[in-house]
C-alpha cells in the first residue's frame, strides 16, 4: 500500500470529539449539522448562542465563551467563516468582523459517522434478501447499460455498488450479532424458544434467496465479456472526472483503480477467484451453521424443561391403578411393568454354545463373557505393574561382547595398514564394512583444510597427495568401483590437529 503525505498528518477536524471542552464543542457541531439537514447552512454567532441557552446545561454560558468556541472550531477546520458586510454602516462595525459560520464538508462526514455510532445498537442490522435479487437484475443489464448515456450508466453503477455494499455490510453486522456473547447467553434462556421460530424462518428465507440468486449472478459474471467491463469502467471514470468539484484534486488513475477494485470484489464475492471458494459460498455455510446452532440450543432448552416437569399427575394415575388391583400378585405384575425394565437390552453376536439342542435353556449353559472397551481413539489398556528385573549380568555380557567385536574390527583394519600407510591402490579384496570404514576416514580428512583427522581410537592421520588425478580400482566382496589413488599416512603418536 502506498502511504500518501496526508495519511501521515493528524486530522484536526476530529479534535473536537476528545478535548477539554468537548461538552461545548459537540453540541455546537450537532446544532450546525441539524441546521444543515434542514438546508440552513449559515448561522450567526448570536443564533448559535440563543439555541444553546435553551438547554439548562448552558445556563451559565456566555457570549465570550461562544465566540471562543466558534473560533477554535474554525481553527481546526470544522467551521468555514465568511465576513458579513451587508449590514455594515460604520468603519467600527467593519473592524469588528461579524462572521457567518458554516460546517465544512469534513465536519459533516465526521458528524454523520458519530451519529451512526451513537445509533449502532438502536438501529441494529438486518439481512435483506431483496438486495440479491436487485443485484442479479442489475448485472443482467450490464451489456445493455454499456451503450447508454454516461449519466444513466453512472446511476446504474451507483445502484449496483450501493446494493452490494449494503448486502455485505448488513450480513457481516447481523452475523456478528448472532455470534456475540450476548446472543449466546440469550440462546440459553427459555424465552429464546418464543423467538426461535421467527429467527429460523428469517434465516431460511435468506438462505433460499442465496440459493436462487447466487447461481444466476455467478453465471452472469462468468459470461460477461472483459471488453464490455473495461468500457463501462472507463465511462464511469470519465463521468466522475466530468463532475465539477471545488478545492478537490482528482486523480484519474486512482478513480479507475477504485472502480476496477469494486468490480473485482464483486466477482470474487459471487464467483470466486483462481479456483477458490466464493464468499457467497462461505456466507451460505455460515448461515446454515447458525441455523444448526439455534436448533441445538432450542433442543437443549426443551430437554432441560422436560427434565424438570411436574410428574404429580402421573404418580396419581399409577396409584389409582395399584388401588384397582385384585390381589398382591397382580400388583407385583403391575410394578414389574411400571418400575421394572420396560425394554430389556439384547446382545447379539457369534456366541459359542456347548450344545445345539433346542431343548437346552441358556440358563443351563456357561455364561458368555463380552469385554466392552471405550470407543475412543485414545483408549489404551492399562499396563500390568511388575517389579524391576535385575539385568546387570546381561548388560555386562553385552558390553564385553561389544568391546571384543570392536577390538577384532580394529585388528582387522590395522592389518591393512603397512608401515603406517594405507594405500587404496594396493588393497586386496575387502569386506563392505571395512571399505565403509576406510571411506569414512577419508571423507573426514578431506573435509579439513589440512587434510588431517583422527580415528575413533585417537589415531591421527592425513591424506597424502589429496589432489591426485590418478584412479585405481577398489575391489570388494560386493563389487568394484573407481576412486582416486589416495594414500592415508598414520602418525605414530597423537598430536593436535
């Protein structure tokens, strides 16, 4: 992102929102804004003072304070001043400079933002399925509008963008409210059951609109020609440049990039980009997940309500049934039905029977034991505890065997070294592990600048003629390979490398 100079400077127009006399500045700006909405743009100092004095909070407010406040707001760029010379009759009146004040464009936008923030929790957000239908209809007119007059094309473009912005912002705000902590707490209350059906129907209507319109919008976007889109963007940019503006610098490239970026955002939202899932698909999944969550909460509340229900009438009915029994035997049978196992559990499986006789009862055979384990991935059977076994003798035997094996390997390796020299060209047929050890020694030495290294038992050696270009054949029991005619020289005593 390119950071412009104006982004590095403080915004003085917003200073009135958080300074020492904010309690006076904000009512003054709000007064100017309300008059601005009524198309009364200019106010005198006396008019501002009289309006403020009507509020009890400004009972002690003076004209001098009003003049100071208006001057401060004008210095920050919130108010635009002009000297009124129409009623001046003397030089003294002209010197006193009777001003008229008007809100600046920046102050108007800031105050609009403040009012939206103040009403954020009053107005709330909503889902508007009709926006999807309007976007689909407008996109279907793209080719038709590309040949219209610039004024009609600009109006169509603004309608399309405004609908898309409202759809995106309203959906995000509404989903944020449904996923908030306050909404989670509300979904756990019994009062939510009364509200649940209307909310579910509201969300389902939005999902239905998504299913009907998004596919059609995606098809419209995919079949549109790129040249038509570029032509539309150029015409819209040209119309923006043709609008006369005062004290505003307009950059054609910046406006075109802004329009092009909006179109690309719309394409990504409905059709996706580079094979990725579109935002509309994510919206569909998120809305369905909200519906499922609402259903789960409603089911849980219903279950909790049923658990705590009064069963007094049921007990009274059962008592009347017991009172009508003829004898204790019939009462026992009734108790078996009421308080016994109504639906016994039957286990089925491949059970081995001791006899195939149909006259043999299951009570005459040995029971079949079924071990039931938890159906979780992390389940493991408990290990049986046992004492620590003394294996010191086995470890000592293994240690001695390993020492003996290493000593035999050393003797074998030393047998190939003649007069402190190991010449690869004169080696006989050797075993693979002997070859691997020799090559390991050689690679360790060649890695050093001085071509010196040390074996595992501390013997120092170096490579003689490390830059030789002569080759020899090293013969092994598992094959042969070509290598340079290196010679390793072993020193008699240990030295520092």
